[in-house]
C-alpha cells in the first residue's frame, strides 16, 4: 500500500509557484501575521485561520474568476496546486467558506495588505504617480429589488402593489396580476429617498451598465496610466454622482502614493484624467493650482455657450483644463485612460468575479474588493517579471525549440514545439544547388512562424535567422 508521500504527483501550476516564491521572498506572511496579531485571541475559541492563508484564498478568487466564497473553498479543495499555494499539509483541510465571509479582521488590515502589495509593485518601478486615470462602474449588491421597503412606514413594495391593485378593482390579486399591474401603471419611480433594502440598507437603487436596474454599489478606480496599476479603489454608494465621489477617490490615491514615496505636490502636480461625467466648475476650481492638474473631458454646453456670471476663477479653471485637454498629449492621455481604466474593471469585475457581490454591507464588500485589486496589481507585476499575469495565460504559454543547420551539402530547418500538451516537429531540408534560394526560403519561413505562431514561440525560445556566410557556420 502506497503512502501519501509515495503517490505520484503532477507538476504544480507554474503561475502559482512563481507567485508563491514572490510572496515568500517579500515577507508577505510575516507582515500579515504582524498586522492581524491584535485581532486573534491567544486561548479562546477554535484554532484560527492563518492570515496568509485567508488572503491567499481571496487572491485565488480573483485569479480563478470565482465570485462566491463557497466556490473559492470548493476550488481550493479540488486542486493540489492551490493546496500547495495555501501552504496546507497533507492532512489539513481547506478552510471552510465561513472563514472568508464572516471574518472579524477589520477593514484597516485589508487596507494594509493592499498597501503592501502596492509597495511591492512600486519597488519594481511599476508605479510612476505622474498620470492618474479615474472612472467608476457598478457592482450588483446581494439584495433584490423585491425586498425594498418604504423608509417612512416600512411598507414593502409588494404590499404597496397589493394595496394599489385593490383600489383599482382587483380584490384578490395574484403574483401575475401584480406583475401585470406594475408594468402598466404610470408614473412608476423608485427613489433612494423613499425606498431602502431590508437586507442590505447600504445598497442603493441604480441603473447598471447593461441598462437594468438593481440594488448596487459604485466601485471607482484610480489607475496609473503609465503602468496600469490601480493605486486606489474605493467603493461609494451607487446613487452618488461622479463629481461627488471624485474628491474622496483622489484623497485615497494621494494617501497611497505618499506611502510609496510618490505623493503629488504643488511643485510636481499629478495629472488627473477623467471623462465628462467628472466635469464641474466647482470641482475644477477646487483642483486648480493644487497637487492635481486636470485633464477632464468637457461636455457640450446646453445653449452652445457658457455664462460665467462674474466667476473669474471658474472661467480660468475651465479654460486651462480645456487647453490641456486639446493638446496632443491630452488626447493621447485620454485614449490611454479609456484603455487602462476600463481594462482594470474588466479584469476585476467581469473576469475576476466581482460584478455581483455575495457579501452585504459596503465595508465587508470593500474588504474583499481590496484583495481582488491587490491580486490585479500582482498580476501586472507577474506579467512584467515572467510574461504571464494570470494562471490561464501561464497555462496557455508553450515552449518551442527552433534551429537551423547548414552544411556544404544542404540546409535544414527544424521546429519542435508543445501544442495542446503534445509534442510536434517540423523538419525542412534544402539541397545544395539551390543554396541561395533556400536561404531566402528559410528566412521567409521563420518570418511566417513569427507572425502566425505566437503561442508556440515562448519567451525562452527566440527564433533564429539564416544569414549568408561561411559554409561551415551554423545559424
């Protein structure tokens, strides 16, 4: 009978092995142990979950694109590579999902972990702090619209519909009757001033990016436009406009940049780039001449022209922002913002599994969101170090060995590659009487391989080139 140690094991996931090495070399576990030490009891309760394992499981949720805590626990239990990444021994069980959803670790601990990852990325030169792009998105809350109640007297939405249906002549309305009546009634509005969620009071009624209406939150990103690293990611109430949330987002970004030694100053201001939703006269006046230099898109005036009513400071700030925006650098920076900021939302919300929250309460959701953003920044660092920023990208990378041999009698071209887990080979041999033509042919073939087989050409397999010269030299 074979023991556990004697059982055959496949190689681990290369991405998680490299990420584990990076975290261990940077002292990640020692830092989170020190940060979380005040919140762990010495003798009371069940054995605690090591903080490093807790934060690693949240990172796995981002890299694997798993939205729920149960899904993260199941995925970790199903993979030996992830068990090794969590530093579990052979007989240890994967922590239960309740450790992730009911953690008592405060919000400050998660902020420190996010700051640690940001410092780790900045130490490799991936945070410049010169141009910051800001934009917001929507995240569906773990609450349904049918559970909303009136703020004044607590009447539910269904009770209101039933009362209105009876007044219209329907004595015993069914669920189908209520739905039909709700669709047909005029003047239907849902205001956050009148309604709230009974299950998640902090969630607000908002229109999502796809046009539907849900209870939601508003995550906002401040992204370094030179590297794509997210320097701040607060979550705001979904009913607050862009001009309202810009100031707290910039404060968080300035604080995080100061932690890595790149705080903006009046002598060296940082450029802030945003879309027209953030354009407001009061906002531009407040930022003019400070540590932020605005390049905010300007909407068309309602009447075709602007009226200042003697507000000279507003006129100066708006015209200065317009001049910076219309320059060549301004146009380039705006395109860069659309590319990198939207990419961060696509990775974290859509591919990373955070478009819908399964926790409740803005602070609890922000805890997990910060670790997802930290995982995104680690992906940027891993891509810079190893060429792959995600497990799927690392698994899709293939290795190839390409060689060209030349003798007095012939020329030979060889390609050996791994495609879909199988070895494949291609050998081409040219005769000596067409030596010059063969050289041109092989050079063209190598160029075609470069253009059409990028997945085969791994980062450690440079393509060779045939050059004319001595017949005994090998290319």
